[in-house]
């Protein structure tokens, strides 16, 4: 990526000490950490790592450390679908039964748009994994589990309910209509085009994550490695590994038409149904809300051993990216704190 040497070596921005203090807990000796980037009007004003990517190897977190993005993955899954829609390979109004003819009758009521905006009502696959399952679940296993259901939580299209099931199916739809594996489609149509050289959809046993951060959970006075769960191999809802350095390229691409037209991009950032967050809607892979009079486009990610967050304020071309290798790290309000310092300095 094209970070200046100044930023790449750890910015000396005047607000850096405040950010350092905010992440003090992540910078303790022998503990898992975080990577952070602050982008202001297209320029990296802060980029640095805190703590360790691997506690056992004592590898420090840096700006090129690749963390599991967890649900921040969903914006890439949605982009893959938008790319195919723009190429005429699929339509947002097509139904599950158009992609999977074997799907039960209820799939005839679920459109691609409902999958993208979490309004499908699909049963959560995590809740129907058979007891005693030890082999990691894959996207196609999610499809198999949903084929065994005969109902949805509510009539499709009538309500919002966050759905990992929907995004697992979206990955399979990308495969069905592109003729490519999901991981390869992302690599060829998004990551390579944006020069996100370290980013990938991680397939255990098939791919290697460079500069990898491993996940940890608190245990007693320390941490234990908790890197993969039973659902960590499902690609569409949370499998991507990336660094803050690569996510800079992603953030900047979302102001342009590098991947899809601006008209298509606008769909991703158009708030759909109201969510569990006050005054926040969901677009295609993004929550869309407001903070201090500014539009905020954001997403969080939580999976075993990792907590992530990206918050964008397009009117100011300002973004905060936080990746941590800690389970349930309390970082939800960090982007707002950082935005306060940079965007409202006189207060």
C-alpha cells in the first residue's frame, strides 16, 4: 500500500498520545493486541500496532498484521454480489429457488435483496448445527442445514434480523453465478484490483495467512489461544483476513468506481430496514447511521478470538479501522472517541 514512510513507521500526529492511551490495555507485555488506522481526507494520520499478534512467538502487531475480520467480511461478500449484478449475472429480485432449485418452498419468498439486508427471516444456522458436530462447518453445510428447515422466523421482507445464514448463502450464490470459488472470486475481482496483497478468504488447509494474528480469549490473569471455532470456516459471513494497511485501499476505493459504478455503490450505502441500533438502517453489508450530524457507515465483527470495527464518515472522508485479536474486546465506542478528537478538536 502507499503509506508514507512517516505514517508507516507509526505516526507522530499530535493526537497519537490520546490514541495510545485509548489502546493502553492492548499494549501490555505478553498480551494480544490491536492494529489501528485513522484516515483523514484520504491521508493516513495514524497507523500503528499495539501488543502481540502471536503471544507464543512474541510477534508484535503492526500495520501489515492480518486479523480475522469476522463480520466485517460481509461488506466484501456484498460487493462480490454487486459486481455480479452489474455484470448482469444475477438480479437483486431473484429468489433463493432460482439459485437452489432444491430449496424448500419458503425459499421462493426470499430475494437476494432480503439476504443482503438481513430481512430474509432465515433460521440461524448456528442454532441447528447437530449436537456432537466436531468437523468445522462450511458454507455448503449451512445450505444443507437450511434445506432441512420448513419455516422462517417471520414472513421474508417484513422485518430485520441479523443473519449469518444469509451471507453464507450469498457466498454460494457468488460461486454459482461466477463459476469460481468464493475465495478466488474475491481475490481476482476485489483484492488484486485494489492491491490488497495480504488479504484473503481463509480456507483452513488450503490457504496460508501471511503476517497472521492469532485469536485469544481472557483466562484468569492472562489469555489463552482461541483461534478457530466450529463456524470459523464459513466464508461468506466472516472468513476474511486483512490488515489495516490493506483496508486503507478498500476504504479509498469506496469513494470511487474502481469496482462497481457509483450508482451501484449507492445501493450499498442506502439504509434499508431499521436495525437493533437506534436510528440505524442496514444497506448491503453496512450499517448506516449518524453521529454528531455526520453520516456514519460502519460494521463490527466478533468471532472467537477477534473483535473488529470499521467506521467511515464519508462527508469528511474520515475513517477509523480497528482490528484486535481478543475475544469480545470493548472497542465499540473507540471510533466515536477518535472521531471526536479529529473532527471536533475545539471541544
